[in-house]
């Protein structure tokens, strides 16, 4: 990243961004009002988006047409799109920094993941030459991976020949518009991929309740997933799948046999990289009490080394949170727990920075909800209570990521046998799943599966033929009856 040529390309990308605008990329004319977008690091207006309205959605719905090209052609076009994403990395990094507050490190990972999704699903589609598309698929994506998850959902649906109606997160339509423009440039027909920026109550509701929709792919909060599921149950084609990846209350256990330096590095990365704005991020750390005082001191020291600031600076580790609403909520949460704060950094006053914070808790049951920011909770446990700790983690109802630091092989098995979780990481950090080699998805309240970037994912975007793949759309989310 630091050679002169690369930096110059990124800088050029940044300069070429003004003025920034996104409009609905539908087949027909865009309609709706314009909304300003702000750089979370500075608060300055960086562009605007024309939101889709009911009319726009209705027209997009009737203009949508399945992508009726041979699978080899679809795959070739998705691979071409991957090449175009790589060609445009300077603009993409700049958009990620300015619209989503992404650090350069995060931007590299995000672009890599998006490109991997395009190429991986192209290859997976070729392994299913006889599969038939569902029809119209709604893709609703989050702001925290405005390129990677946005692209992953779309690439999976398109690879199987579906017509995609994509609603990007309200905070990140510019990066979405750029991605869709590249997919169109690569050869995806406009009728097979339409972008509909807008809010949940207007665009999201229309795109999940219209009986002409044949499937929904969603990443975001568990609450929204439940709302979508209710809308779908009422109106949609029976059996239309909801492929959802939702929230988590992710824990890590560090026992007294762990290597402290490695554990601390992995704890800090899992909790604070991306300013904690990953569904996979570590929220509640359990440290065996014998080593807790020393390990907590090391965590504080490692936190002090974090550079919090302008995401455009190469040295920055932690950028801003996505918007003022997020900052206000997280700061209020921390203020409410001020007596339990063990350590808090300083954050820049401009923009929407939140100071990375360490909070002491008795256990994960104290976390009432997912705090989507740079806030880590820490609890201690006695060796004999390990099973109780795992039971408490299971009792949250979530099951997305989990980290374990130990040198005892039997303990890995003990945890595996007892814990309900989608992604279990041993002696490493618990973020940054790799497309293809390490599929990503959750259990219980954390999603419906199958895992994104895994071999079963594309089957959900096709009309079921023969035996269904594991997991039906209603089952895992209904187990969401586990209400706390
Ligand atoms: C999310 O944050 O919404 O493994 C999911 C990871 C990412 C998580 C993405 N794939 O950290």
C-alpha cells in the first residue's frame, strides 16, 4: 500500500470524487427526493442521493427480468466485474473512506472480499449448470460492508440468473452506485440488476412485501430480519427464502494456558478493528481469573497504542463510527456504565468518533443488546465454571462468532461440543472470514444460513430441485422464540 505509485492512484481516486452523486440505477427514470450524505470523519457533505420512491420501486419491479444467459456467460461477466473492481481500487478506497469512514486497512480487506465473492460465486454457478433462478430477488445490505456484503449478495443472486433489486444501506448509496455501474459495465443487463437507494419504511418495505418477490437476502439487525420475515410470511410466494445474516453478542474465552501476547493482539483486533462495527466483532471477553489482572493491563496498554483518527491516514487503526445517531447511542451507553469503565481512549472531537472503551462486567448476561462500536466488555471466570460460561453465551440466543485462546486440545473439543455458534476461532482473532476457504454465517438469532462464501450458499438462490440443502428459511429464525 505504501509504494508511491499505489498512493498516487489512491490520491487520484480521491480527487476524482467531486461532486458525488448517486441516483437509482433502474431501467426507467429515477424519481424521489434528494438527501445529503456526510463524511463521518469530518461531518462535511460529500454528495447526495436521489432516493427511490414507491413509483420507482413499482417500475423497477415490472422492469425486472431474470438473466437469461448461459451460466458460462454470466460467470464470465461476474469475473469481468471483479477485474473492473480491481481496476478502480483508487476510487473505491476513497469512497470507502469518505462515505463509510473506512480505514485503508479495512478498505483493502473490503475490496478483496468483494472481488473474491464475484469470482467464487462465478465458479460455484458453473458447478450448477442446470439450476434455475428463483425469479426476483431483493438484496438489502448494511453500511458496515458497503462494498463486500453488497456485492456478495448481488453476485450470488446474479450467478444463478436471478433479477436483483438491490437496496443499499441509507448511509452508503454512493459506493453501491459505483459497484452497480461496474457490474453494468461488465455486461450485467440493467433489467437483471437495479439499484434502489432509499429508506426501510418506503423502499425496504415495498421490496419485501410485494408478492412478485421470490426471495430476500438480508444482512443487518436481528430486529429488521424479524420484520422482513413477518412481511414475507404475509405476502410472498410460499417458500420464498429469506437468507439472513444478522447480529451477534460474540464472546471470547482466554484461559490461563493462552499465550498472552498473541491473545492480546487478537482481542484488540477483534474488538476495535473497523471501530467495532462488524457483526463478527468481539463484544464480551472472558479471562480466566488467575491471569486476568496481568492480561487486562496488557489490553489497556495495547489499546493505548491504537491510532484513532482520520481513516485516510495510513497509520490510523480506528476510524469514526458511521453517523451521529450511532455515536450518540454508543456514547450514551458508555455514560450509563461509567462506574464499570476500566479504560477509555481519547477520540477526535470532529465528526463521529467514539473512543475505544473497555468495560468490566460480571458476565455476558449483562449485555442487553449488541453495541455496534468500539466497546469491549470483560469478565473473569474460574476454571471450574467454564461450562457455566458457555451456557451463558448460549443463553443469549445469538451464535455468530466465538474465539478461544487455549493450549489444551481437549478444551477445544469441550467448547465445540457445548457451544452453539456459526464460526469458532481457536488461537486467532475472530473477524475477517475468508470467502471460499472459510464460509461465514450464524446460528440462532444470528441468521438463517447457509453460510456466505460457502458451497451451499448458491442453492438458496435457485428453485429447489431434488433434496433441499440443510436449513429451511423459516426454521432457524423461528428458533428466535429464544427471547431474553
Ligand atoms: C458483518 O459484519 O455484517 O468475518 C458480517 C468478518 C466479516 C463479517 C461480516 N465477514 O469479520
